[in-house]
């Protein structure tokens, strides 16, 4: 949301005046401290020409939250996984585990033709004190939904000792519709349980802008 507003050259004060929302509220939303309402997301979409991209992202993230909640409830009934605040976590989850993004290809806003296939690469450092083993970079939401950025459900993350840097590459495909689109990914175990379930651990993401072919 902040990227769209800044790309349009609109100061936060003006956005508050035109939208009717308080400037402080908009600031907290853009910094990820407050969840935006559907109405506010629709205002950003319409004001900055995102072509429903933000609404689609909201739907995708809500679907991921519901799926995670359902998985946590199943685990509670089966008593097969430890549970922390925010849902079930992998059996080898540890608070000293850390991941750090140190590099990536396809900068945010890269222009891609409709339905074009491309690759996105992330470089991740194991900056914690635990060995990474059998981890996955898993799509959050519904990668097969029409109109959204298409991707595999997950990709393996190479094993890594503390301090190691690993590379994860995904093959993605731009949607058929023109406009901005984003896909979110998080580190999970094979069953899809999040290693870093808290809000303090933002997802990895790929954001592109789909254009017509020349």
C-alpha cells in the first residue's frame, strides 16, 4: 500500500484528507502495525490504479490464515504437534531459529508480459543457532486462483548450518490480467507448518506489474 501511494507521488497527509481516514491510522496500516479494513484497501486500489491487486492479496492472505487455523485445530485433536500462540509449529521449532533475506532477483514492480513465465530467486542466511533440515518455501494462499500470480505450492530449501547462505528459485507465471500482483511465501516444514509464525516475521514475496505484450 505504501509503495503504491509513494509511486503516485501522494503524501500521507493528502491521502488521509482524500480518503477520510486518520493520518496516524494510515501510517500504522502502511507499517504493518494495524490490519486495514476492506474499505480502505479498496480505496487504495481505486485511487492508485492497482486494478484489484490489493483486494486479491487480502483475499489470498485471509485464505492462508484460515488454512493455518484449520491445520492447528486438526493437530490439537490429533495431539501430534506442539502448539504455540499463532498455531501449530514444526516439531523442531526453536526460538533461537532465525532466517534473513540477503538477496533476491526480480525487484518489486518488475514489468512482465501477460502469462509470461519467469524465475524469482531468494538468497537466505541461516542467522540463528539451529541447523536447517528438510525445510520448504511454501506459498501462502491459493496459487491456482484465476487472475493471481501463479506459482508452485512449495519448493525445497537446501539444508544449512548456522551462518550458511542458501538459494531458493521458483518458476512463476504472470496472470492474464494487467496490473500489480503479489505472491507470498514462508518457510515451513513438509506439512506446511510455519517456522516463524509470528507477525514479526514477514513473508518473502514476489511483486510484479503485468503489462500487455508490445
